[in-house]
C-alpha cells in the first residue's frame, strides 16, 4: 500500500525554511538581475518581500547587498521602495558596500519620474555614511531647484540630514540661503514647512558659534516673517500648522493691537478637529496675553469649550493629554472652571489614569458652591471595584476637607468610610483623619469615638498603622483602651517591619505613659528595651533619647513630648510656584503631561543622583598600582565585569549600621527597664540627673563597659591586581552600605578623579579603577589590614558633586572589621579638600 501523499505547505515568508534560505535567495536574485523577461518584476517583488521580512525579524541578510543593488535597475516604484529600504538599513553598518549604491541612486535622482527622484534623494540622504557626503551635495542642489514639489520637500529635509552628517559641508554649500529663499517664495506649503523645520534646527545648532546664524534665527521672529506664515497657515498640514504656531508663540508683538490682530487671525484654529493644533493655538493666546490681566482671563473663558470638547471626543490617550493641560489651567485659575465640575466626573469605561487625573481636577475646582455635589460624587467612587481609584477618591475627599469647604458634612462622610469594613478604605481614611485632627482639633471627640472601635489587627498598611498609633498617643486620655492597644502592638514589635511604625509607637507609648502612668508602665519599659536593641538606627536613637530624657527629668520629658500644639493651617504643597510657572512656560509639551519642567527629565543630573551615561566604556586603572599593572592596561567593559557595572544587583545585603560607632546592647526582657520606671499612680516623680554612664551601661544596670577595640591599621603599600579584585568582588557580600555627605571643599576639589585617588592613597586606601564624568564619578578602592595580609577591604564609591553625596558599599574578607573600616573610610573622605 502506497504511503499517503504529503500535503504541500507553503513556508511563511517570515520564517526561513532552512539554513540555506539566504543562499537560495542570493542565487535567485542573481539570476533575475539581468533578466528582462515578462513577469520578472513580479518575481523580484516576491523575493524582495522575503528579504524585507527576514530583515524585519532580525535575520542578517546583508550578504545580499550586491544582488539587491543589481536588481534595482527597474522602473517599478514598489521595487524601488523596497530596495531603498534595504539599502538604508545596511548602509551605515557596511560603508564599503554602500559605495555600490551611489551610482544607481544618483542615476535615479535624475529619473523622469518625480516620485523616483524623490525616493532616491531621500534614500541617498539617509545612508548616514560620512565617506559619501561629497556625493550628496550635487543631488541635493538639484533637488532644491526641482520643478516638482515632492522632490523639493524631500530635499529640504535632506539638507538637515546632511548637516547632521557633516555640518561644514552643508554650510559651505550655502544650502541655508537656498532653504531661506524657498521658505519665503515656494508656492507649495509643505516645502515651506520643511524649509522652516530644517532652518530652525540648523540655525539653533549654529547660533552658539556663528553670529550670522544667531541673526538669522532672530530674523525668523520678525514681524514680516510671522505674518507671512500666519496668512498662509490654512494651507499647511496639521503638523506644519503646529510648527508655525510654536514659532508664533515665541514672537513678541509690538503692542496690544498687534496681539488682537494675531488672535483674530487664529480664532478659527480653536475649532480645529486636531487636538495638537488647538493646544498650539491656546499656547499662543495664553503667552501673548500674560501681561494683560483682563484679556488673559477672557482667554481662559474662550478656550474652555474647545478643551472640554477635545476631552470628550478623543481617544483615552488624547483625553489624558488634554486633561493634563486643562489641569494646569485649573490650578492657575480654579474659580473660572468651578461651574464646569461635572465635566470632570468619571465615566465607568475610562482608563484609571484618566480617572485619577479627573479626581485631581475635582479636588482643585471644589469651592463653597459645589462642594456638596463633588463630595457626593466622590463618595460613590469609594465603593468602586477599582481599588486604586477608591483610594484616590478617599484622598480627594480629605483634600477638599483640608481646604475648609463644608467641613461638617465632609468629616461625617469620612467617618462613614471607616464603617465600610474595607481594609484599603479604612487605611486611607485613617491617614486623612490624622491630618484633619491636626488642622481641626475641635473634631477630636467625634473622630476618636469612631476610631476607638477599629481593631489594630485589621490595619496592616504602615502609614495607616502609624496614623492610628499617633491618635492612640495623642488622645490617650479620651480612648479608654489606648494603653492596652499600645501594649499589644509592642508585644508584636519583632513582627513590625516598618521603621515608621516603630518610631510612632515609641512616641505614642511615652505620651500615654505621661498621662496614664500606672496602665502604661509595663508597655513603656518593653518599648524602650525593644527600641534600644532595634537594628534601625533612627529607632535606636529615639529610644535612647527618651530613656535618657526620663532619667533626667520626667517633667522635662512631658514638655518635650507634649508641647502646646497649634492647629496646622496650611499643608505643604508638593510643587512650588516657580516649578508651576516653569511648566506653564512649556505649555503644549511633555512637561505638562509629566507635571515637571523639561530639565528634570532631560538633563542628566536630574535623572537620578548616581546615574551614569551609557557612553562610559571603561574605567581607568588607578595610578597607584602602575607598578604591578601594565601601564596601558584598561579594564574592558563586559556584562560579567563587576568593575564596570553602573548599577549593582545585590541580592544578599549585609546589615548596615549607617555609620554608627557603637551597637545597642541586647536585653532578654523588659523587666530591667521596668524596674527603673516604677512610679506612683498619683504623681510623676522628678528624676535627678544621672552621672554619665558607659555606652554599654545605658540603663544603669551595673554592666561593665566593653573594652574598646584596638584601632584599625592599614598597609600603606598594599597591592591587589584587578583580576583578584574582580573575583573577590563577585564572591563577597556587602557588609556595610551607607550614604555620607561631601563637604563643599571636597566638591570643589574634585576636578579630576586622580585628585581623590591621591588623597585616599595618603590614608592607605588605594584606587584600582575609576570612571564617569561630572557630576557623577565612580571609584573602586581597596585596602589591606596591616596585621593580616590576607584581609582586604573592597569599596565601591559613587560620588555625586551636584548633590554633594557619596554612596559607599564595602565588602570585606572579615566582615566583623568592616564597621571599623567604614569609619576610617568616611573620615578620610570627609577630609578631602580640607587637609
């Protein structure tokens, strides 16, 4: 019986059928290169499609370069386009092969078909090969004078591409004057727009070195040029209109009449269907009327309708962008938008990012006349299944309450949230109730009555738990169970991972003790004992401070912890007025969407305190080991080279002491502290000042002082080769990690990395590698223990001159000595620029 016939399956053009697929394509292309038989172009199309599909998915088909060029001798525009796409993709990486394309591209630039001329010129300018610059000048000059507008359009942008490859060639060929002539005289609006775009870019880059370019750039903002563009603005495409409007926004009119003339010319642009054109027009209106207060307010009224229309008619992405600009305007003039608050109600099918922005706007426009309606709407969102939106809704209600609008009703609504029995709603509400009590102490009775019924076991979020603990301490005299709730929280001290909660707990239990001493005595003793043995430095220091304060005088402790309190009138704004004005100046840009000025997300020094640019290819080997390393030796960059990684992936971090010179003593129980805090239930006795005690006897328990360890000594002639350093760095874990401040003298002294290297070498700490550029520098140091030649300390130091901060990570063969070395290293670093 014969086997069944196998069905023939056609291979997908995007999936090669075997290793020889590219070789087969090469052979087939070569066979078709010189053929003029009927149907040849159709066969070429199929082969070109395969080549382009392979190239698109990342398969290297650069070996077909010669064959693709030979097959380009055709009048088929589709084939031309695919060939140009292929050539532009591989030309930069193969400059030698790109020479093969020059002849046929130059020939196509003189083709009878204007479409082919334009495509060829665009491809020729897109090769981005410096060696081929001389071949661009002639075709570009012809293209700028071509009778077809499409070719002139391509040539205008081609001049900018040439400038990016070789600025001197572009300037010497006098292409800028040709572009200027075209810009002011060409009948085609797209040619004019492209000339304007290219000239703005070129003159902006040349202005720093050429006075002529600076004058030409200023001439673009002259009245005749601006009015020339305004009179032709309806001829331009949407993209070109935005370009012109951006130029007009920088123009300074001579008087108010000229301002009104320009606004009248652009009035119909506010009704444009494209959101970008509307926003660009609004920017012109706002910037031109800044000095005219009455007119500026009228502009706000005029632009409301177009903006609200765009919000409701566009895609979610467009709505968000327009809402961001509307939010900026609302923050500047909330009263003008207060009657339009219903436009900012959330729709059920809107994305969460749009809803969140609308909640911010509802908060901003709330006033005495609309607070009730807005809060009612926000309360509906609190029950939303979208948890982040529910949280934001609770915060919005709280923000409105802090603005002193109808506080009575809002406080009642907030307290109702606590009865919803939803953990996230309860958590957000507790944080807001804390802020409300700080501003409106008169509401403490009503709030505490509801908060007292909340079980601390049901509150898990750190901020909410901290707020609850604050209220337990602040109003302990009004909450009957406050001492016992605090005691239960202290019993679970070790299970609490948030330092913020532990800090609040220490303060709250001391406040409660000073008001209700008999009930809180045991809790206070346990809290101080736990705090003194806590690994977090701030918690340890606060417990130590409270203990010493109680030792000195309880009355003084009461005045320190429970001073006379004044209601908070104003809460700090997250953005200063200067930042907001800067964002307004950059209207119709990403600055408004990001809600921060452009320099904060474009300048390198604002991308993070210790971010290094990707251009750092290697770190230089320190001069002090030149005797043991070849002078020309460099540490090459690689994925596995820890010396050069600009960010460390540390999974196992050792305990950090934050630069502390001592450690807290350990206590098995709280009874030792409780014995010293025995007080009468009727009065608080005064404690006489105690004589100074050794650090290890903070509690006055008669513990002997631990002998101070001998000072750490380093080998001034230590030697470590880079290979060993790298191996050790990869094997050891971080034993100490801390931040430290740099003195102004140290910042000023760091002119080059070698200055700091020599300074640290004077303290027997040697640099093995360094790199970076201002303001960020990265150093790798090593040191050797004098008594133990096998004990090395390895240090990574990220040095930032703009923030005057240094991040230090230490790895050691003997981790027990890393704390002592950390103190020594910080001491040496603090003397940089001073000694």
